[in-house]
C-alpha cells in the first residue's frame, strides 16, 4: 500500500521480484491486472512499510536486538500521527515488525556474516526484462574448503501479497528466492568478487505470512519458468 497521487505510464517493461513471484502464481485475469498496475503506477509513491523495513534490516544485521525491535513497534503505536495516512500506516508498520519478531526461522540466518544490501543498481535482466531484486541483506559465509560463499535475504512486507501460492510443486516464495540466487550470481560477477552464490543462502522472508523460503539447490526448471514469465511480461507490456 502506498500514498499516491496522479497516474503515470511506464513505456518500458519492468517488474519487481516479489511482483514477479505473484505473476507466476496468478490466474490470467490477475496477471493482466498486475501488469496494468505495474505499467500505470501512481506518479508518486511513498513506501508504505518503510518505518518497518528499517528496524527489521537493523535487526537482521544485528544492529539492534529483539527487544529493541519490539520496542520500535511499541513506539510506532504510541506515535501521534501527522496525517490520516500515518494514522493507518503506523499501526500496520508496527504489526509488520511484530510479525517478523515471531518468525523463528530467522534464527538460522544469524549464523552468517550479514550486512545491509545496496538500495541502488539492484536489477537483473531476465529474458530482456529488468527485474528489480534489491535484497535488503547480503549474507557471507565459507564452504567446507574455506572459500567464500554468498547469499541474500529479500523481504516481502505486504498485507495483501503473500508468497505461499503454488507454481507446480513449488511455493511462489521459492521462485522468488531462486531469482535472488540468480541476482547474487550476477552481483558477484559485476563486482569482481571471489566465491560463489549458494542457493541455500538465498532467502525470502514473507513477513505477514511468517514464512521463510529458501532457494532449492536444483532450480534449473524453476529458472526456465522464471525466464518464460519474464519473456511473456516483456511481450505483453505494449498491449496492456
């Protein structure tokens, strides 16, 4: 949800990784609506869950502990709203923080070195379609031989979009995590970094669903599905 003004039209096709996951699991009519919303977004968007994302990333990178995270939610609930928009946004951001605090699977992510991800240049090209990934947290570890391995955490903070739908035998969240892995492979190459992107270190945290999804090791068929969906989006864009 966002604070919006006028509508603009994007002539060039693009999509975010979470919306790509939604597209993969959607019916044809929902796919059409999703692409229409992507092509004609509001001219101004203020990130609705920004007040939740910042402390969540601080928690996942160990800049604050769980008590401080929960205290941030309490302060949001106590904050006097400056507008009708804030009156709705503040409690929803607090709710997102409290949901994240109850996801026990995030404990396993703390074994890696963690740093906040870059918020710029976070796109990858798939079948000629720019896909915005921008993982919120970058993970680093070592394999059994002591070589560096990398992964990332992508957040899905949305009260309306959860990633627990199915595409064949796989949850949508695994498709998103697979795209995060593909992004990390490109990220390492673009930055001249030694080491490998490891699927088992690429995660999606679906905050309101309280689920953590991990990229499977065998993702060849999933990547084919993702590439086909991106090609479809690119080809459909002019006709939406």
